[in-house]
């Protein structure tokens, strides 16, 4: 394995000091936030782009610049609260993630979204500190935004009678183009939208080279960079897929250490990925995207042949989301189907790669303290 001097630069939320190829967009977003008008016209700014085009980076860097330039009534300045929407199961889960950043002891189980947002607004009023809310990584599987942003439009309805003095709240939503455009429908007045163009292969190459140099503390081999960019180009997911490949090839087994400060994926140790689902994905979705309905039918057949019960609908969907978060599969949503959309899934790993399966039927996190993350990443490659 390579000696990684600075693994923190490979974290999902790590931001480079200077955004490569997106400096103009970052400056434009900061300017739009400064001139977005009165508060509570939520959302203030949308940021959209193809997957891997840097929408999250532009949103976070633009907010950072906006906060740095904002008038400071207190030494600490505005508070930034960011939540990733991808993988969130409901609007209540997103609201809980927001409130937990102000109250780490809050548990949202059993509360409706409106009740959680009421507690969120009351906590903001109590702190009397400007807030910037980033709803990041919006995709086709994200929950509806309306229950989340409606309280910001009419905060007085969610506060005790006669209460006033809510500090300014700025809201930014960033995500994939199709998902952002679908979520923007019906909002009035329409907030401005910053549209990002797709990164070229040369730009992705430069981003990968820069990230590798920071992680290794030296320049990487050009042939290695080319191979990563080529694999990302085949997947059609831009810089995010390229950095994901870098992350997996460099870190290897270090992501399973309980004492590691680096967490490449959310902790999903509360579940399992059954062998029947993995076999169905490898069989049907290795070369071309496969319809999720077909994958589900095949999983039922494989489970029956193994003498086990097939996955329930909700369980099947959660396993797909866990695999997507771990970078094992890619979900694609197209027009068509009974509900107006047709979901496809593609297996992203080569035949020699795949989740590490123990001797048991299911892939589960170890009960020891050394395995807090499901082993759904490929085996480390030799140096």
C-alpha cells in the first residue's frame, strides 16, 4: 500500500483552499447570497450541475466566502449548518440532522417534521445568531424539500405567540441538475439558480493530480492518474467518481480501523447486505444498467434457491442506498414506468472487486471495536 501522508484530504467533505476550475462560480454564488433579498424567501440560491461537476464544492466554498465577508455582530460570525440529502430516508431525518447540530442530545424518533423544525427555529431564535443552511447533494432519492423550507417562509407560525427577533437565515440547495429542476417547480418567487457546466477530462485530470499530490505529499505517476480518469469517464460521474476511486485505492484496509479519524462513508453498521442481492447485482448490472424491478425479481429467485426469505421492499431499497453510499453501485433515474420514473442500477466494480464476504451468508459489521463500518469496500490493492 502507498504511504498516505494526509488522508484527511480524501474525506468527502474536505474542501481545497482554492477551488480548481470553479473560482468564478464560487465568487458568483457568494455575490448572489449577499444580494438575495430579505430573509425567509427560501431557498435563497440553488446550485445545480451534473454529478461530479463540483456543485457541493461550489456551494460550500461560496458559503465560506459569504460568511467571511458577512457583517459580524458577534466575534464568531454566522453559523453554517450543512446536511447531505443523499441517503436520507425522510424529511424528518434531515430536520433531525439540522437540529442535532444545535442540540447534540436530540433524538428525532417519534416527532413529526414540523415539530422538529419548530424546535430548530426556537433554538436559532434563542442563540440570536445568523445561520446559513446548506441542503447538499440533492438527488432523485432525496426526500421532499417542502416540509423543510416551509417553516423558514413563515417562522412566526412555528414560534410562541408574540415571539419575534429571528436572526437572518440564508438557505442554499445544491445537487444534480434533474433533481434540482424538479424540486424548484412551484416555488414562488423563484430563487436564482447557479448552473454548472460539466468538467472536461483535462479538468478532472488536474483535480485528481492535485488531490493525489496533497494526500501523498508528492506527485503521483501520470499513468495512474490517467487510469483513474478513464474509469471515471466510463462511469460518467466526473470528479466525484475519480476521487472515490483514489480514496479506495489509497486507503485500503485503513478505513476499518476504529481509531482512524477518517470515515470515507457514513457508518452503516446497523444493517447487512445479503449475499443474494450482491449476486443479483453482479449478474445483471455489471456491464449495463439493470432495472431495479428485474434485480429485485432475480434476488428473490436467488434467495429461494438458497433456502432463505427474499428481501422485503423497504429492506431491498435500504440495501441499495447503502451500496450506493459505499460507492459499489450507481443509481440512474429515467423517465418512464408506472410512477413516471424508471430506476436503474449499475454495478461499478470490476469482476475482481467487490464487497468482502465472510463465511456467513450475510455481510455484517464485526461485533469487535475494530470494525465499525460495513466491509463493502473492495480489497486493498498491493503496492
